[in-house]
C-alpha cells in the first residue's frame, strides 16, 4: 500500500528490506532484488554521477583499505538514499556481502552473493530498503570467492545531520537522566544511587513499617510499571548513540532491581506470617507444574473488604468472608464451590492445591463495620511494561563485540534472560489460563476465527488484542533478536523459539483485523495520503469511553453521555503501539514476518500527524483518541469532578476550572512516537514544534506550556533563564526517542 505526498527519502527509512526478508528453516536470511551491483562505479547508474549525502553523516570504524563505504545518491535518482559499497580484489568471480547489526553476524540482515569480473566493483544498498537505520552500529564483510582469509570488513553507523539546535542535545539528556536517579527512579524502584561512587549500589528497604500491614515490597509490580516510562528513553540513548557507559549503568540498575522479584514460594511464606494471612490463591490458579513455586514474579497488593460470616469469627475478629461481589481483570474468580475457574462476579477463588473454593479470611473493623483482607497477585500488564527496557537492553548487549561487554552487562543478561523467557513470556502466552481456561495463544486463535467469520473486534466478546499482548510480543521479539545475535549469551531452546515465533505470528494475524484505513487523510501540504488507525471500536461502550462523543467545555453530566462506536484507544495508552511497531521492525530478521510493512509504519505515523495532531505548530495539542475523536475520557475515574477532557479544555497548574481535576493527555501521549520519526518527515516538524515551546521563555508560550504541558515537564530553562532538567518521564522520554538527531550522540 503506497502513501502519496511524502518525501521517499524519509518516508520509510530502512523498512522495505525487512518486508522482503524471509526466514529459512535453518535460520538464515535471504534477500533478493534490493541493490544495484556492477563491475565499475560508473555503470551503476548510466550517465549519472554519485553525489555524497548532505543529509546524513557516515561514521566509519576499522575500515579495511580494500573496502570503501559512502552515503549518497545518483544524479539521475536524487531521492535515492544509498550505502555505496566498493571493494578492490585482484581477482574474484563472485563476492559475498554480509551486513548485520551485531558483531557476531550469526544471522545477518543482508547476505548476498554477487557475480563480478573487474577488480574494482561496487554494490549500492538503499538504506530505505535495507533496514539500516540512523544511530545503529553495523558491521559489513565482503568475502571473495568464499575465501574468508581474503575477506575485508568495516564497522559503521550513520546519523542525520543534526537539525536540533539550542539547549536540547545529548548532554542535556544525560543531565536529565542524572536528575532522575535520586528522584523518580528511586521512588519507583527502591534502587539507591550512590553519588560518591557514582553507582547503583543497593536496594532501599521496602519492609513493613506498620505491624501486620504489608510494606512496599508487596506492591513492587504496581510501582515497577512506571520505571519503564523513564528507563526506556535511556535504553534507546544507550543503544542508538552506542553509549557503553550508560549501557553498563543501566545493567547495574537492573542487577540491583532484580531483588524486587520474589518466587511464588517466597510470596506464600511471607503471606502466611500475617494475621489474617494474605490471600495468595491467585498464584494457585495461574501457575502449573512441579516447579511453579520457583517462578519469579513482581507482586501487587490488593486491599479489599467483604461481607463477613458472623458465625466464623474468632476472638481476634478474624472472620471468613461471605462470597462478595468483586471482579478484577486479572483475578482468578469463580463462584463459591464452583471449580470451573470462570469469572462469575464473586471473589471466592478456586484453590488447585486443596481442590476447593473457599472465601478468604478477613479482619473485622467494628468502627467501620467492614471486614478487610489483603491479597497478593500479579498483573501481567505491570510486569510486561516493567520488562520493556530489560529486553531491549539484552538485545543491545548481544549485538556488541565481546570486548565491549562489561561484567555488569554480562551479569545483567545472565540474571534476566531466562527469567523473562521461561517465567514470564512463555507463561503469558502458553500457560496462564485466559478466557474459558485456554491460554492466550489459543484465545487469540479463537478470536481470529471469529473475525474471519465476519465478527468485529470488541471487548469482551468476541475479544480484542490487548496492550498486554503488545508488551509480551515485544519481549518475545527482542529476546529472539538477542538469541540470533549471540545464541551463547542468550540461549533459547528450539521448541521455545518455535513457540515464541508462533505467538508473534498469531498476534500479527489478529492485528490485521484491528486496522482501519483512511484513504482521504490530508497532509500538511494539502495532499491526500493514507493513514492507519488500530483498535477502532474495541472499547467503544466501555465505561471509560461513555463520554467520548461529548466535546464541550463544561464538565459533563449524565445528559452529556454519548458513545462513539468507531473510537480507538485514548492517545496516552496508544503510545505503546509505536514502541511495539519499532520493536517488530528492529527484529524482523527473526520474526519471519513482513509485518510491519513500509506503508504500515508511515500510515500509522500519518494518522498521528494529520488526524490526532490538531495542526498548530505554535500551540501543539492532540485529540483524545487515536481515530481522531476529541471527546472526554475517564469521566469520574479518580472520583467526582475528575476526567481527561478534550486537549483544549484540560489544565495543568491553573485555576481555570476550580474544584475540578482535568488531566492533560498530551504530555504522556508523546512518549514513543520519536522512535518512528525517521519514517515520516512531517512528524519531525511536530517534534521541532515541541522543542520550540520547550525552549521558549516569552510569556505567551510559557503560559501555554504551563497550562497544557506542566511547566517542569517541557521546559529547558527556568524563570531565571538557567538550564532546567526535567525530573519526570514525559519530556525525557519524548526527546530521548530522537537522540540520534541531537548534537553529541555520534560522539559516544
């Protein structure tokens, strides 16, 4: 599917190759028809000369004298964007060209044999087609006639000519990261940064501070959810800018953080020390097998209340709950003595160890006339989001030469890889019961059959692709990519690899039914282009979206309730999707899929740029939902008079709407989109507009920024014109995603 009206040089950088890459049964890559090859430089483009690139800078490392690399285009094809490879062998009938993003070249991105007759020959690889993206480190090897002793090689990367000027540069991002270490990162992880040794050195105690009340240790999963929103930006910086020091520091951080994980056996033992015991039957349902107690998880603590059975209370007021009305997305709930495990709206849960279903014990409070109990669970959404920087970092380390891997990096990969694969990814897709007791892959396959029969995706019936699915697909792809780079560092059993690829393909297939194509979208030049939304209609009648069709300024009343059957996700949740797309794109050499195609990536970014973005570069705001609907979201979600209104009616730091809390979706919704910035040129204009308002100090722009973005989230300078470094995730994550465009990135 083509997208008109775009500059092809920036439209789909590095994707067409991936769309044509297939995975053979032996795991090797095959590429055809993607380059021009010739016996002399002049014949590559008839009556045309090679023009060096003015838009990109090529950085060469350890280049063999017999090999020359350059970036540019031919005068007859000025919009082509080529990696110009030229070699000089005294005699060779054919050469093999291997290019990969890992030093080991175990499963290369490009593996092509070219016939040649002249000593000086060349091949041109279109960067747009070949998957070679800005900032990444790449390795090339040219082998004549299969003789590896005569092979020549080089190491290279390339960057856009920096277009971002002013305060925002790579050093600014590093200083912002430094400011988050003792603040938000400590708060959400409990990992302590030692400013003297400049190391992550220990875990802060999250033990109980009040007798018989679980401490923060019991809620590590809920807090870990927010680590991703800070650390993924640093992980992208470390990878894209080849910052080995930052990569090693992040490894140190996660090595310490691993202490927050607990085995199921440890959770049960700790739960039993409380009076009444914390309820842990959730883990009896989701984990199977003789070794299930050794599985490591991040716990989440629920504090609940129920109706008590007055005949069951002891002298300390410990009672049995009566089966109470309670539901939760991840709860393993069933009716009393109903051993089916199917949700019925009651809290009582089946215990597979005792083959019974009994309500939990609770502590009666005569003052409030409530009986309270506490439960330990695991939310796969929390854990899935927490793991994103982890799996990206594992793949980054796997691509490094052995000499660049620090002891911290090696310890980090050894600690996490197996835990993520075995205890989490495979469990999510193949073990944990889903709808009707089936695993998630079977549930998605059943959904696909329904969609093929004409059903539309809808929650809860017949079902939808969830954000959970996206996170765990990311982890599957990143770990498969790491294994391909270095199977010794990240070993994955053959059967497990098959299962991971199968899970990805099932999700790719389901996503084809989640797409909505808009052929009449108008770009900034007034030209029609194709844009693509996802998940339209999935949650149109969900409680959070009951006011999506109301676009007024006044806080809505029940009379304003209006649903929109075609709405997509809200834009703050949708920010996970560009992260998913970039991960699938980066790991196409192992997924065996053509998804996402070039038009898919540019189409999704078109949707954000032309239907979600409201169009003002001086006052950039964005519509509420990804389909372009600009209504109210989550009215009353955090209590009376709270909501996420249309962007123009939200408010940070003002008294414009007294007595109301109006959250602005724009700041969190920007995270992740920079990862796709190179695939669509107009999106970079939006990024530049955000940078401009962040750097402005005039009263008008300052007031706008304060109102809609929060003054300290997107503000390069304070009121005294001194540099201000954001200590929250939104601005840092937004700008670190475009780190390859910044001054200083290429110097790492």
